[in-house]
C-alpha cells in the first residue's frame, strides 16, 4: 500500500507542477536540455530500399516523408495521408541511432537555402492567425509572439547551436551527427 500511495502522491505532485506557470517552463526546459542533442537527429530507415533519410525540418521534410514512409511500412501505401498525419506518424518511425547494418546504408537529406528556411520558420511559428503560440516556453520564454523577424533572428542567433531545437538548428549542425 505504501508503494501505491507513493505513486499516487508523485502523480498528484506532477499534475500540480505541470499546471504551475513557474514550474512547468523550468521542467520542460530542463527536460529539453537533457535530450537536446537527440532532438535534432531524426532518421528514417527503409530496409527495403536500404536507405536512410535524415529529416531536416522546414526543408520539404513532410513532403519527403509522404513519399518515404510507405517504403518503411508497406501498409501506408494504401492510404492518402494529410501533412498532419505524416508528421504524427513520423514519431512512430523516427530513430536517433542506427544499427551497424543501417550505418552501411546510403544516407539522404534535403537541405534548403538557410535564409529561406529561417523565413519559413518565422512565418510558420509566428502566424498571427493562430490563437496558440507553441514556443512561449522555449528557453524560458525568449521567444515572444509579437517579435519582428529581425528580433527573432537576433534571439535565435544568441542560442548555441547545441541547444537549438530542430526548427532552429543549422542544417550543417544537424547533418554533423
């Protein structure tokens, strides 16, 4: 009964922390920091094609996955998937480490003009028609919903590449893994 009580108490504490305007940003940023290096590594392996696709966000990655995922799971060939469904499925098939055999496969990545990519990130994340700003807690709130493009770029430039999320990390940094 003590074990059950401990887990119940831990669950209640966790729920209170997640609702806290102070604790939640701290916990989410510490969690991100703990896994920062792995967050940028998004590998998709087609054993049929013996090919690895390294996903770089905002570089036609959803379109590429739409074509690539059916070679990973043949059941997906039967479905016409939306971009949202592709992005949701990506979490099921993504890897951040390859087996020894997969390491031997050729690797493919699509890269984009860095300026066009950061403009795309800005337009997507700072969409004024959206009621939600999903990056309000990113690095303890350094990004503000009403930032200009220049303010956004200057802020992102201050964050070391190692700590940048997959939308913000330079493509060469992502590929270095």
